[in-house]
């Protein structure tokens, strides 16, 4: 290679399948295994979906329009690869080397790029006239497409200096991501979580951060002309500032717990409507029956195992909360935002009242995208008009629950879902779930 330019070898589907098979044999410890090297090859338009290609080498490869959806590509090397229009939907690219990769038009919806490296990078090749020249992939007329990172997990990824103009980062997880000097002009981060991200020196001109999480985001020396931060959650208090309340929140919580545990003989119920409760950090295991926090901000709180029967949480911000194993029987979460919440084994069943009256829980109109509801009890729950896109409902008890008008784009449900629920009229994308 020292005396000639880099040449790409075109592979066919049969060859690619054989290489993937040998790679999977290597990782499973079976005989006949070999690490897959797609370096400087052309696999344009071929199907690698669902394969485990962790640690494989794709440096300098042409993957235009290739199907890598559902692939496990952890620690794989995509240095300076051409990934334009490639499908990486639901792929795992944890700690992958994506430096210098071209990703215009790529679909990374729901992909996991935790700790991936997407900084600038280039491959130099021998050139008789220039001595060394940068390897460039040829352009085509349809290269104008924007990269789709919708719902992708890009937490702690390294993206310093990347060019991602007009890219779609809607609902993406970018916790602690480093995007220093990145060109993000005109990109959309609607509903994305950028807590702790570093955007210093980045071009954020006309970038849309509507309804995103921007807690602790650094924007020193960034270009922010035309940037939209409407509804973004920042370090500033939302609604009622707890510091302005007559009684400290922790003391009010203690009084509420005492009120619950003594059947109302001691203590008193709390009222936190429209209050910013982020400073609490944890309410795990607390007995908070009839907890009132309508329109409150509880982002990121630990409520694991909490007793919240009959709670009033309408329109509350419950993004990133942990409610695993919590008891929310009869609770009202109408219009609440539950995106990326952990609701495993959560109890949303009916609450039995006096005289055999039953109070069903309400999830009507909630935003519950990318939520884990496996093992949850949703019996008789009212979940009409809710958005469960890309959530896990498989394994949940949905007997007699009502889901009319709800959205199920990318949602996983059990095979008996339709047989168990009471209503699904007007549901969106349920056939594909």
C-alpha cells in the first residue's frame, strides 16, 4: 500500500454473510472464527442487520445505504467510513470509533452511541503529485439528506468539531456529550436531554432546543443567534421556587409521611402543585399517599418503591424519574411527561375505595416515549391519547386497559396485547408494534 493509492474492494452479500458468520464464531468461542475486517471495502446497499460485529473494522469502508439496523457494533472501528443513508436504527455502537465518518442521511433512531467518538478525523493516502492526500469518498446527487439521531443514546459521546448541520437529534440522550466547536447550525434538539453537555464554541445558529433538558449545559463562546430554547429545562427554578416557601420541602415531606402512617392523626398532607422539586433527589420508599404535585417538576427524582396511591400528578414533569416498583394505584398522571422514565414493575392498577368503589389510574394524554413498563400493572388504566413511542410494554399487565387514540410507533407489546385490552380504537402504529 505504500506505493499506491488506497483501492476499495466491492463485496457481495454472500461474502459479507460469510465474514459476519466467522466473526460471530470468534466471539462465541467456536472453531473457525475470525475478526471481520471491512476496511476499505464497498458494502453499499447490503444487509448486515441484527449481526453481532463488536470490534469489527470498517475503517474507510463505503456503507452507503447499508442496513445495519439492530446490529451490535460496540467498540467497532468506523474511522473515516462513508455511512451516508445507512440504516443504524436500534443499533448498539457503544464506544465505537466514528471519527471522520460521513453520516449525512444516516438513520440512527433509537441507537446507543454511549461513549462513541465522533470527532474529526481523516485517512491519508499516497499521492504521486501531493505526496500525501486525504482519502475522500465520492459525492452523489442525494447527499443533502440530514443525519437522523432521533431518540439515539449519545451520552458521554465525543463529538468535538463534528459537522451536523440540520441534523435531527429529537428526543436524543446527550448526557455529558462533548460537542465543542461542533457545527450544529439549524439542527433540531426538541425534547432531547443534554444535561451536562459541553457545547462551548459550537455553532448553534437557528438550532431548536424546544422542550429539551439543558441543565448544566456549557455554551461559552457558542454562536446562539436564532437559537430557540422555549420550554427548555435549565438550572433555573420552574414555577414555585422551594427557597421561597415558608416551610422547607423536606419538612413538608416528613409531615406528609407522618400523616399517612398515622391515618391522619398526626402530621398533615403536603401540596406541591407547580413546585420545582428537583432538589429532593430521592423519595425512594416514602409513603406519600394522595401526594399532590400537579404541574410540578420532578425531573430525575428517585421514587423507586414509593407509595403514591391516589397521587395527583397531572401535567407533572416526570422525565428520567425512577418509579420502579412504585405503587400508583388510582393515581392521576393525565398530561404528565414521563419520557425516558423507569416504570418497571410499577403498579398503575385500580384503587379500591369504600363501598367497593374502584378508582382507575389515569395515563391519559401522557408523553411516555422511551419508557420501560415491563412488569408494570396497568389493569383498567385509562391511557387514551398517550404517546408510548419506542417504549417497552411487553410483559406489562394490560387487562381491560384503555388505549384509544394512543401512539405505538416502535413500541414493543406482548403477543396477547389486543386480546387483553378493553379499547384501542384509533391507536396509531399498533399493527407495527
